[in-house]
C-alpha cells in the first residue's frame, strides 16, 4: 500500500486545497524515515509529522501533506 505508485495515485485525487493524511504506527526509526522519504519524493516537500500517544494502545505517527504548498512553490 505504501508505494510510490499508490501515493501518486492518491495525490491525483486531491483537489488544489486537499490534504493527504497517513496514520502509521512507527516502532522503528527507519520505517518512519522511509515513509517520510516516500511522501517527500511524491509531494516535493517534507510532510508535517505528529507523534501521538495513547493510553489504550500503541502510539502512532501522522504524516500530513497537501497540494497548496506545492502550488506556492510553482508560483515562485
């Protein structure tokens, strides 16, 4: 599911002000780094990351990226 082609396909579905969110449990740093690199490659900018903690289960990491910042870069 987390492949370049899958992320590119999802990106094509976004409107100009759309937001792409991935929630993933990251137990090891290299997995988080790989997902960050994948999103950076597809969106041409690093995603915002938020680490969550949960008293009911395992923590997760949220990755956010949208098209608005990419459009701003094209204008410059």
